[in-house]
């Protein structure tokens, strides 16, 4: 079989052909002026999007003010706490009650470091360029996370109101802290690997891990404040009634005041680069040793939409993971697959299937938000109301509107109560999940 040519230098003749082809394109000069003057998105925007994104919903939860993650990647925590706090708000008539993201973020830093050390020790006999080892070292710490990671933290540490542990400067601006912590964790990894290579005793390795973890705890305490062990719950309800409960622990607060068992919820994924009706796990991203594991029940998109719609109709918000950077207007709060018609603008085919986008890294789960409404026509969803965590200056006081097509294209996970699944789907949850590699498209 002849060798395939792979190198094609750009010759003067080929450059001339490229120029000649441009001249044959209809209205190439008009399009060029529009893009040069206004930019790609403004030139490609579909003015009919406003009509498609009508903010009227047949099913809509009564929610309050949105939160603001500011310059941090804590969307997954914000969305976890949003789904929980809405239940508290409804039961205790306090619409704008907010739970502390900083509290759980502190524990995530400590728990995630502990998990990192465990993964480094588990793979200490492999070279640094081993794919799994390289993955751990590429992101020892990360602001981002999965729903199950937030659930694991809530189950172990409970929750506290924002008034008890408010946002710090560093919680709102995590870049500098993340750089320092990542540097420390990589240095710790080299030290722990060297101890293993030198044949150090298990006791010496355990002591080194504990000494490193003490330093992580110190860094997190300096950055976010040390979490409270007890607090007094104080709030006024929406009728101005005063409530005070002294001496609560964060765990007792969650257990007593939040009527939710997080183990009853399942992550439905839509990852068509993998078989549907399969149960998967992603242990490389678990953040709490001995805590809740990250699992996905992979299903077609109509299953995700039907379950999310059913949960909203039952009065409960829905956590969902998505690629918010695609076809989005932050200012207006629009999520619409046809919002920017860049393929038509450039006259090129930009279509890829969802499976191909995942397989080629064009698609990724970049954000988590909360579904708080849906518009149903003949029991079919047409658009969705979305609570974001980017503050009130974006969208309609922080709320976005999403077309059903955008959900099909760019939503990859929804979290629903297992009662909204079929008997066959629930049976899959009892099977042993297939382990996904650290570099899977859902990471």
C-alpha cells in the first residue's frame, strides 16, 4: 500500500487559487465588511431569536433572587444549593434564603486534596507520563465539579446559611488561591511518589500525607475562613415573622430542616458517544474518600427532558450540566442553538453530531445551572426557564431562557429523583457501574 502524503506546503499557485475562490463567493465583500465592523456574533445573530425565547412558561416555580458565583468556577455548588434552598424557602416561607457556598467550597478544597493524595499514592508505581497520572497532575485542584461531589459534601458536612459563613474575597476571586494550591499539590505529589520509590514505611507515608493536608487546611482557612461547628439559625420569613434556633450544627441543620435524601437522586446523562441504557461511574473525579460516588445513567435526550419536566411539575427544581459557552447571550440571558448563524455567515458546513462533538472535544460540560420552569405544549417541552448563578445583571434578573433545541444540543446531565424513572431504568441503578476513564468526555 503506497504511503499517504501528509505534508502539503502552501505554494504560490495554491494561494492564488484560495484568493480566486473567495472572489466567487456571493456578497463576499459585503459579508467581510459586516464582520470586520461588528464582529462574528453581531453579524451572525438571528433577530427572530427574541420571538423564540418568549419568557412565558406553563410550569414555573416561585423562586427568589439569584446568587452570584463571581470570578469562580463554583457553579456546580451554587446549583446544588439552589435546588436545596428552594425547598427550604417553600416550606418555611422565606423566598430569598441563601445557603453558604463558601462553607462547602472550603471542605471541597480539603477533601479534594485528600483524594488527590490517595490517587497519587495509588499510581505511585507508574511513570509521570502515564495517562492517568498525567491527568491527576494536570488538575490537582479545580473550581469545577459534578453534582455528586456537592451531594457528598452536604451529606458529610451539612449546610449553613450565608449569614453564618459569608463569601470572602478569595471565594469570589479564586484564581490566585488556585494557582498556589495547585503548585503545592504538585510538589506534594512528587514528595509522596519519592517516598514510595524509596521504600518508605506506611507510617512515614501516612505522616507525610497528614502533614501536607494540615497545610492545605491552613491555606483554605486563611482564604475562606474556618467553617463554624455550631451556629444560631436566625431569619425573618416573608411575613416578617422572626425565627431563632440556637446551637445547631451544620449537619443537624440539614437533617432537620431539609426534607431531601440526596441518595434518592440520579444523574441522567446524555452522552451519545457511549451506549444508552448503561450505568457508568467516574471515580477519578470523586472528591470525598468514602463519600458519594459520581455515577451516570446514560439515556436518550427525551428521557432527560421528560424526567426534568415531571420533576418541575412536581414543584422541584432540577440541577443540570451543560455547555453554556455555546450559542449564548450572557447580557440577555438567551440560550438558543440558532442564536448565531455562523455557518450561514461564513458559507461553510459547521454541523457535527452531539456524539462527534463529544468525541472530538468540541463539546464539554462547562457549567451547571438550575431549571425552574418549562413551557409545555401538548405535553411537549418548547422552552425552559433557567436560574443561573451570574448575578442579577445578566438576563432577566439573572434568569435565562433556553430553547428545547438548545437543551437537545448542549445539555449533558440532569439530576432527578429516581421516582421519575421507569422500573427498567431504576433496575439499572442496582447494577455495577462501568468505570469511565479519567479523560472521558463527561469529566
